[in-house]
């Protein structure tokens, strides 16, 4: 898949993940939140949780699970970006760092992607 196709699939996966979260009772606070330190795909909240969500979309898990792409370096960028967000947006909610895997065998033509939501996928001290 070329770079444009990969980006398109990634955006499609993020939209699928956002819809999944909405159906689970979350409100999307921000999508594609960017700072000088990095980007967070989705920031979502429900009554008790503010979740910073990294979305990884793949056609399949033949090579590796999508979550494996969220390595220590990527985790560090997400943590630092989340801290910057929290510095400007006070919350009393539990803060969580999640990963959502979206598997779409037919790419953006996939009618029913498999979505796996991993809550507390990593923490600052990992």
C-alpha cells in the first residue's frame, strides 16, 4: 500500500474507532490533537474517564498485532502530549491511555471491521 493509501486507511480506522467509542457512551473531545511533542488520535470521555486513544489500523494481524506498533518511543510521545493537554484542560476524571486496534481485511471497503479496545494499554511508568 502506498503512503496515501496508508494515510487514508489510518483516517478511516480512526473514524471507525470514534464511532465505536460513541456507541460505548463516550464523547469525542478531540481528534488528531497535535502539539510540538506529538499527536493523539482521539481524546474521548465518559462520565468517569478521560481516555487518550492511539488507533492502529491494519488489514490483518499476519505480521504482528496492531498494538505492537505502539512501542516505548511512541508511548513516550503520547504521554508527553497527554500531559500538555491536561496542563490546559483540568479534569477530575480518571485518565487512561488506551489503544484501539482496527482490523479491516478489505481496507476502507470493510463493512464490519474488527475493533479491539485495550484499556490502560500502557502507563507512564512502563
